[in-house]
C-alpha cells in the first residue's frame, strides 16, 4: 500500500537503540523486573545503556560463530531481555526466532526441528524444568542467559569479547521470526522482513505521534516474543517517549508503578485490561493520566473499554482498538470514547487505514455477506509476512491474488465498517456470533472476569465462566442475563488459571472444548 512504501528502508532492529539514543540521549526505560542478562542495570536504564547492552551481546554471539543469515532461537524465562536479545541477533545480520516461555518443551523441540540446526539461547531454568534433552541434538550450539548446564555455554563466560560493528542487511531480508498463537495446534513460524515490519509500524506510529506528547511515558504489557513488541518498542523510543515495560500484570504491582510513573499511553492485551478493571477503583488513581489505551490482539469487551476510560482524568480519553493478526499487523481500527457507553457494538472493529491497508469480505455461498450470512474476511497490507518457515505451501493457501485470508468471518456495513463475528473454527450453528454473546454477558454480569462460549456435545453452546475472586456464580443473575439470548447450556465455572492460554493470553477455545468433552 502506497503510504507504507514511501521511504520504507526497513526497520533495522539491530541498530534501533543506537538510533534512539542518538536522538534522545536522556531518555530511559523503566522495568518491573531485573534483566537476566544484565541484573546490574536494575529497574531503570538509559537508552545509551541498552544500546551498549545490545552491542555487547551481539558481539558475544559473533564470538561463538553466529553469522549473517544464521537462525538464533530465543526461548528463555520471561523478561524484556528476550526482546533485547532479538535486537542483538539482528545486529549481526542473523535472524532471531522467538519462542514464547509458555510453550511446552516438546513444542519447542518440534519448532527447533523445523528451523533446522539453529543456535539456541535459553537458560538453566528451562533446561532443568521443561526442555527435553534432544534440544542439544537439534541445535548447533546452546547458550545460557543465566545459570549453568552441562554442554551449554553461559553468556557470562563470553564477557569482554572484541566488539564487532553492526551488519546492515537488505530491507527484504528476514529480520525476525515470531510464532502464531497456536490456538488451533502447533504454532506456525511467521517470517518478517525489515520492510514488512516498517510497513506495519506506520499506522501505529501515526496514532502515537499525533495523540501523545513526547514527555509522556508509554507503558507496554505485551508478550516479549510477539511481533507487536517490535513495533510498540520502536515507536516509543524513536519518538522520544519514556518507555515502561511490564512483565507482570498483577493489578497491585502495576498500580504501584503507574502511581510512580504515570503513563499517557498504554498498550496491552485485552485480558490484561480486563484484569486492570480493579485499578479504576484504586484511590491512588494510577490510570488518571492515560490519554490513550490501545489493544490489537483479540476481541475486547465494551465493559472493559468503558471502565478504562472512566478511570482516566484526561479530557476526552480514547480507547484505540485495532483489528489485525501476527501475520499481517494492524489492518483496521476505531476509537471509543465515554460517549459510546458500556454497551456499544464491540463487533464493529472499524475501517482500514487509508493508503495503508485494505479489507474485503468474500461470500461463502454467492450471497452478499451480512450478519446472518457472514463471509470470509480477507486483507491487504505490505506488513504481511513473506512465508511460514519450512511451511511455504501452508502460507500460499492463505493468499488469494494478494489478499490474505484471516480465518475470521464477518461482514461490512454500507458505510464500510468491518464487523468481526467469529473465528471460522469457533462458529456454532444457531449462534450468529459467540463474541457478541460474550460481550453482552460481560456487560450484564460485572462479576465475570472471563466468559468463553464453546461448542459442546450435540452442537450446544456452552458458556465457560470465571468470576472475580472465584466467587460462586449468582444463578438468579445468570438466568436474568441470558433470558433474551440464544439457547445456552448450563454454565461451567472454572478458575481463570484453569483456562489454556496462548502467549498473548488468548484462550485456546478448541483445547478448552476438548478438555471439557473428555
């Protein structure tokens, strides 16, 4: 798309912190955790210190033989150093492959096999607890960010190696490999280039630059292995915003930090904002200075949006909701304000970004797609990945004359607004939209912290619910809430930690359905 192509020379992750530090040398990053690779930096580091850290670990990787074009898998205990290590790998022209700390050891082994003898960056904790012994056979070399393990090389033993200059790779060369959510099986490995990343940076960067003053901190709580981190992070530090990086989304911890360093912009997962609803009642008002809330990962419920906006003391705060996917980046978006109330139509995900992205809805039966007869959602963007690593035919199946099949169904209104109803695999006969039903239940039952509607035996729609503090579900309130909804089975109440989740806190609906039916 033409606005994504103007001056697009690639995102250049390897020198990201160098360039940010050169522009804003006094700027800093605030953390809620220590870095495994540099605990001495503490919880606040300057961009200059982080640029030096990236250059240091890039040189350590070079010293063990990693070279341009090599794959380096990073699978370690959770922390921001995952993202910094990705920048270090890219700095020497190698290709970082980021695997979530939440992945099971056998899945990691399968993905290592798919990559084909990469370098593996991990830690003693992962090798002790979850990774199978075969990862040593599947890797060219195993490097440790912390601890010791027989057969592995600690990064600490490589300190003081000779520094090497940054390697510049062509913008169409792979710059990062992330994985899909894995909600429907083994994750796919999505290959991004420098140019595709810069293309998806554009619409998001525009929103932040127009809406938030440079002095205002940007807070980010997203998976450190997700592609969104590698647009949110550059947007913040290149534009000069202090950056708050959160590993933990515990409301009490977040409330403490936001009280000390109040953010003006927050990017987080939908389920994270759901957990933070309690912060709206915190007497310290930790969300009072937020001008923009933003989420791009999954459906977010109107109740949560309204609660966040009410917690802000800013004039006309906005909630920015973007519709997208790991494979293509943000495609469409809309903003919400307090005037939308707590019961707006959450299925409306907005319109494409002019000059940057395109959307069409393809009929499944020859008739015009409508709410009652939704079609396949397909999109265009220069931010689209170039392949699935070692699975190119699978990538090709989702491309139709340049249009990318999202795996979702919906329709567009006469005004061009896109309405997302369901994932194709989550449709239930007789239910127009499980997501819409979930929105209504959230709005009607404030005690819910999660509700997922999944198919049960015989095609019934089964609501799985979680309540605040695991309090028993109020049966009378439930019956009142569902009286005008399509027929639902009796609710199944679980604890939130019993629900299978992806790295971005999406609920694995198919896995949940299989578990309940077994």
